[in-house]
């Protein structure tokens, strides 16, 4: 099925591209009008309406794709874009240096740099003042790393959604074609200061350097955040610096989670490890696969409800 979106294509840094779907301001005005109707005295009605409209129209939801992916990487993006622009948010997709077949040549650090550059661009060119981040799969690792290393203010990034946070290590190292020698070789390359050396691996059709392969496949790797064998203390250490409102969305039939892993238990342990987050919400979508195929509406409806509830508490809507 062909998916069409109306918006603006832009370069936010040299050859790095983004796409923004602008919010539907007419819908916003109607929604604001309905919400404040009969709730506020007439003499301050217009004042509050203008304040709310100015706040909501400068907010953007930024989608961060998974490993080896790029634009329109999941089937729920069309519905998500429609709904978030309907309630008054801009919706942004973008490419990083690690997008598509460059995934194995970059790191979480370069991704965080790209995310930071994107947000700076959106602030300057589209007057965005607040962002909600949505990560799919490895995009969840991107969000955690970005929040920990770039430390955006809560007023800039207050809500984050992690959809399908799964362990690359648990998945890759349990595949029959995985060769432990590739991980040993990657570690030796790093020790010899040859972290960009391309390794031999039979899992991805795109090249992977030693640094990223070690990060994905080793327990000491930077990408290793959601593995089944991580202790409560190890998980808490990885997420203790996260201060935002967090929504974790897991799929009960995620094909990237090994059969031996009890995903509901792991999901619960992961959610309880965001010990300093302002709030943590856990959603398990029954019967859904990794990309939420055939469960798109359930996911999007829950996300919209979660956002509106939090924004209402913040007196923004």
C-alpha cells in the first residue's frame, strides 16, 4: 500500500535529511475551543486559548527508526502522523549517518549527535520549543543514549516512547549463523585501535565495523540495554539518568525476542529500572509482532491518549 504524507523535506545538517508534517492548526483551534468551553470565565477565555495555541503549535514529535532502516520504516507511521498532527503536533522523520546500509559503520554517539543537530535545526527553522521522542527497536537505544549523553532539559524533551525495546545481543548471538569468532575479532580490533575495521559476519547484508559489532553483540557493548541476563542493578544503572516521562511498548509476539526469554517478565524488570523517571507507563500489546503489523491502531490510540493525559496534567491542553 502506498503511503503519502504532506510536508516539508529539509536538510538539517549537510547531507542529512528530515521530513516534517506540520500540525493541523484548524483542528487544534477547534479542540482547544471545545476543551475550554464552559470551563473558563469569558473574560479570560481568549487569553488562555491564545496561550494554549502558542504552546501546542510549537511542539514536535520526532520518530527515530531502527537498525538498517530509514523513512517510513514501520507500518504505523501513516496513522501516527495523521493523529499527532490532528491534535496539534508537528511530526518529524529523519535520516542519520547510520540510516539504511550505514548502520554498521556508525555508533550510538554519532546518532546522538545527529539527533541533537536535528532538534537544534527544528528549534531555529520551525520555532519548535518542545519535543516528544518515539524510538522503534534500536531507536530505543538511541533515545536512552541521547538523554544520558546530551542531557536535554526536561522543558525541551519531556516525554519519550520506546516501542519494541529489544536486545540485539540476545537476538544476534542466538542465531545459528552467528560466529563467536566475529566478536572476538572485533574486540581485538578495538584493542589495536582499529575500531573501524570491517568484520566478517553472515547476518546483515550491510557492512559492520568492529566498534559497532562489539557494541551490539557484547555484554559490555554500548547498545546492550535490554538483554535478558542483565541484573536489576545493571538495568537501573543504564536508565537511572533518565528523568523524562517514559512509555514502554512491548509486543507479546516480538520475533526478535528468543523463545526462551519470558518477555512479560523482562518488560516488567526494564520498566522498574527507570528509577528516576518522572513517570513510567508499561504497555504490552498482545499478539503483536516487532513492527506492530495489524496492531497499528491500538498502538497509536494508546500513544495519543498517553500524550494528551500528560499534557493535560502539565496544563498545556
